[in-house]
C-alpha cells in the first residue's frame, strides 16, 4: 500500500511539473513549484518508510520549512514594477506558445 | 489487532493518495489561476494530512511518531497560509479572476472593469 | 535506474537554465535543480549531504538570487559577440580533465585504494575510538577535523568578503520611522505575520535539535547554522530590515562569526597545550572517549555559530543595498 501511495505522489508531482512548464502566467508557475515542494515532503516521508530508515523525516521537516520560506521570499521580492500584471502584459504572455 | 492497524492505515493512505491525484488533475484542467489554487491548496493540505495519519498508525517508534505529528502540524499551518499569500499577491499585482460566461463578454469589451 | 533518470533531468534543467532569458524562471529552475541534487544524494544513501543541499541549495541560494534580481532586473542582456575563443579554451580544458579521470578506478570498485585501507578503518574502528554512532560526523569532526577547520575559515572569509564589498555605513534610524514602516507592513501582511510569529520559535528550536542530534542522526553544525539563519531571514523579510537590526545587533553578529572560528581553533590549541597532536581530542580529559565527545561538541558549536552568522551577514548586506536602491528610486520619482 505504501508503494502504491508513493507512485500516486510521483504521478501528482509530474502533473505539477507539467503545469509549471505550461502555466501562462507567472503565478501559475509559483503555485506549481509550491505544490511540487509539498509533494516532495510526502515523497521523502514515504520513501523513508519504504526503505526502513526513519532518519529521512528530518529532511522532510527541513524541506517543508524551506519550501515555505522560498514561496514567502518569492512573493515578498516580486513587488517591483516588472512583476505587475497589466492587461497588456497578459495578452503578450498569452500570445506566446 | 494487527489487521485492524494495517487496514486503517491502508485506508488512510488510499484516501490521501486519491486526494493528491485529484489535486494534480485539477491543476491541469481548471481554467484560471484562482481556481487552480483551490485545487492545489485544498487537496494538498487534506491529502498530506491523510497520508501522514496513515503513516502514524504504522509508525515504529515514539520519536518517529512525534516527528510525523510535527510534519502534520507544520503542513496544516503552512498550507492555507501559502494559498492566502499567493492569492493576495496575485490580486495586488493585477491578475484578474476569470468570471462567469455572461460577464466574460462585458469584461473583454471594457478592459478596466472591476465588479 | 533511478540514477539515470535523475541525472537526465539534471542535464535537461541545466540546458534550460542556460538557454532561458527570463531570470526569474532561471531562479525557480535553480531551486528545482538543488532539490533534484538532494534527491540524487538520497538515492545514493548520503543523507547528511542531502540535508545540507536541501537547506542551502534550494533555500538560501534561491532567496539571495531573488533579492539580486529584484535589484538588477528581470531580463538578461544578450551579448553581441560570439565568444568562440572562450569556447575553445573551455572545450580543451574539459577534454583534458576528462582524460585525466580515465586513470582513476571505477566508482565503487572493490579494489580501489580508498576501499582497501581508508574506508574499512573508519567503518570498523569508529565506534571504539570515538564512540559516536554517526560515522559521517566522526569522520568530519574528528578524523578530518583539520579539513573542516579549513572549511569554516573559508566560510568566514566569504563573510568578510561580502562585508568588505557590500557593507554600507548606516545612520541609526529614529524609532518613529521604524514604527511607521512596521505599521504599514503590518496592514499589508497581517495574516502571514501572525503565522510566522508562531512558527519562528519552532524553527529555532529545530535548528538547536539538528545541531545536537548530529551525533546520532543526520545533522551537525552546518545544517543547524543554515536553518537558524533561515529563521532569521524569514523574520527580516516580513518585519523589515530596520526592525530586524534592532532585534539582532550588527556588531553582535560579526562577533559571533569570529567567535565561532576562534572556538574551533582554540580546541586545537588546547589539545596542543595538553600534549597531543593538533585536534587530537584524546588528551583533553582523562578518558579518551569523553575527550572525543567534548571535542566534537565544541567544534560543532563553533561551526554552527560561524555558518549562521555568515549567512545572516550576507543576507543583511544584500537587503541593505536593495533598500538604498529603492530609497534612491523613490527620491528620484518624487523630485521629478
């Protein structure tokens, strides 16, 4: 059962990466990276149980914190003018393939 | 007793992985950023909570159990906060949500609408 | 099998990083690159290294790069000339390096010298000689303590370099202006501030746990220092640089960085004065095992202090420069 859960989490990670590559706006990509990070925390915990080494849970805690701090950092330092999402900006990003 | 533990843990793991898969599919199929964030935020938090509860039931020692409880509390606190911060930043920087079909034509005609 | 998949993904992401012109996407891809490297180390069963890579590569580096591109701009300026001579030099050097590694034994071969003499000595004798369950910590902190001393001095030198290049003489801000900035940020970031106020003590406690649990599981001084610095950086990002400077004094942080290196060096000096070799912890107290434990405790403390202080110094310098640039822009736009 744990192995089936690991495979399911892996598939969810691949779906998140697809959205991360194809997301039309910047915020879709940030959301995809955040979801990828949360799924990684789960993957590390499950792998720790599968391989019989519970030390991996320390890495899972650290990665949850690092994921959170990175998203906060991204949103705090994207306040400048270049990240403003004007409608002209939106049309130009939708025209790109 | 053993079989009760195994079955309940398997059930929690199954529900959790089903929710995570739904979240992944929702990320691909929903039309707008704000709806995708519903999919990602809700299913992320509840799915990871279910998976961690399933692992807690079959955990092998006291320290492992405590660490899983800590990851669970951290996940429950961080997940909704990240959704809120993302949505607020996107709205503050001008990303407009996609509204219903009848008002979509009005939104396309007037570029600076704010319902 | 999984190694090939991860390595292929690493190569794909590296090519994407080089070819993309949008620097923000490049920073995100660098974060994912650090995460993939950490998984690669986990797949190779090197848990300590994966820990450090996840904390530094996917966390602190991404934050520092974000501060930088918020200052410099989001597009990469394309160069006009094609650097063909540079390409030739790089290709020749790379070819010579690869040719040099053909003589080395294969990765993991059983008859390599390192697997014949060095590794069995560490694996067999580490528990009796040092008494610490985590072999990585015993190798890093006791058998190769001199190399770790070099690493700590390198980190300290990086901190001094950043201070020499980027430090700004600040006049002390009046408390009224600090409360004005604080109140405006409070209105803007209300929810996240309260959540972070709950989280930061736990992150600091977790850093202390990682520091002292390094003898028994993955952890140690480097990882603990990075996590500690990450907590302080989180506080600085959300409460403003001025408030963070009144909470954490600048001179205290610089003093801590120096004290970490000094503690490490003075453990070596104490072993010399007690009659043993440099960093030979057996002579510190009467019992050799207790001496090893005491020595490892002190040098991990020194490493943790220096790493945390240097990361905080680097982030504060970057953030101070960014604040000055924003102030200059505001003054220009308000005076025009």
